[in-house]
């Protein structure tokens, strides 16, 4: 594989091989990353990339789309079946563009919506002032409870009744607990708002039965396909409300995109097929099992966990709680030198700037894909703790990096490559 790339552009080939080795040799703990299976990579690299197909199945602006129509229709039907919803748009290039199209379908410029603050686990597109969502619309952000660091549904209800937003957004990037969509539905109904669920992080858990379902409660759902779903980089929009379908379609094309990426649409279809198999339910359950064990082990090392633990795939660790001069940036850099890849993160009510942060966010989707289980989570916690005991000891970090490589060698990645 890649023989032509190696021959025609050795510089790019060499870089892809370097990245392959980096992925093989390091411990991927970024909660929003995963490894797409070979069949997804193959679909992504197919001749479908050659076609232009502006429009939708049966209504294209270019000729020659009879096969593309079948590919997109297959992806749509699989997405609907996977999440138990009546409508799907599989064209969005990213989660942010999917959110943009969903907002356009539900609101007008200047309308008010509520979303979780970015520094408490929300996303840029949930109302950050540096993002389109905070510039086009009026945002009334909600927060987690200062003591429990969990969503306070009573407080959100009270705020929603005062604000009376057009849309309430739920779905998070750094929230380690179950999201109760039924409670958000009750809040939305009470104030007459649309409920918009961004399930990008937990879509695979929902599809695999490891988190409560979203379909019965949401007006509109968006998700990326490359996180817990193990698909290609991209996104989809779902709804059970027929009245939103036309507006969403227009919001995607021509509202915010031109032609879809047909090779990625095919890879999404493969992803949805995989997620409907029995083994995917086992995988989703193992993600949660691994996260719980990893959380318990890290906690036993003396680190404080935001909200006290996890119900899903991610753990938010207050590294400053160790009192050793650590912050998120120092911890992230030390861990990377040790071959442990994660990200600095703010924690609720943080006093550090976003590019420093008091926390480290880790997740178990990628390591679970590689086959690591509970016993390996204990080993990961040991390596994590050992690294942050010696964050500036280059010799120690190099030694730990060797231990990480030895661990990962036991779980080969892409042997076909």
C-alpha cells in the first residue's frame, strides 16, 4: 500500500510513515481521538474522491451521480437506523459546520440560545465569543454546580425560564458524567425552546448502548463521526422532526457548504454499519469500564478528579491538586515527552488561562480500540503518575517513553501497513 505515493512524493510518504510510527508507539489518551479501522481508511482513499455532487440524492447540479446517490442514500439510511431517527444529513464536513447548519435551521440572527460555558466543558460552537455562535446569536451560558462540578438541572431550568431561549444546547467536550436528555427535554418544553443535542463525544456510547438514547428527546442532533464512532473525520445531523429537515438541508447546502466529500460519505456509511454490529456494543461497554478503572487508579495516586469520577469515556484531572507546581501545560508537555498523548484543559471555575489550564483531559476510546482492558488501565495510571512525579527529569521521561512503547507493542496498530 502507498507504493505510488512513495514513488511520486517521497517527502509526503515519509511523513505519513513517521506519523504511523508515532501512533503505533505512543499512548493515545486524547478523548476526542480514535483509530479508524482499515475498511474506513480504504473507503476514505477510494475513487469516490473524484466526483462532484453538489445537491442531494436525486437532485444534483452535476451529471454522473447515479452511484454517488446510492452511496449517500446508504449512509443516510444507516445513520437513521443506528440512532433510531427519521431524518439524517450526512454531508457536513465537520462538527462545527454541522452545528452552524443546525443553528441556521432553528434560529435567526440575534436569537438567544443557552449552552454550557467553554471553560466548564462546553464547545467553541456552544456560544464562545470568539466563535460564530457567540457572534451571530445572543448567548446566555449556563454553568456546572461549583461544588459537585456536575450539571444542576434545577438551576438550568430556573435560568431557562428567565431567559426563554429559542434553543437549548446540551452535549459537551469535557463533561465526564451522564447527560440526562430527558431532563433537558423537560427544561426545553417548560420554556418553549428547541432542544439541540451535540453528541459528538458520546455518539459511539449512545450507538453502543453505553449511554442513554438521545433520539426520543432531541429536536435536532449533531455528531462527529471520528470520535467514539471510529469513523472518518466528518459529521452528520439527525432529527425526528420533519419540519426541520428542509431547513437543515438548506443550511448545509447551499447555506454553508458546496459539494460533499463523497469518499468520506462512503466511509461514514462503513462506520455506521460497523456500529450496528454486536461487537460494537462490547466495545462501547469496554470504553466505559476502562475509563472507570483508569479514573479510580489515577485518583488513588492523589489526583483530584473533576466531579469525582466518570460515567463515560473521559476523565478530567485537576493536576494542580497534587501541589507540586503542576498545571495543565506543564503536565501535557511532560506526558508527551513520555509518549503519553493527552491535552491540557481548563476545569470548572479555573483560575488559569485556557492555554495553560489546571487540568488534563484523558479518554479511553483509542486505547480500547487497540484492545487494552482493565489491567492495562492500571499500568497506564502508573505511568501517568510516574511521569508527573518527575515532569522535568528528561532521563526519567525517556525511560517511561520506552515503557510506553513496550506496552503498545503488545497491541499492534495497523499491521497491514
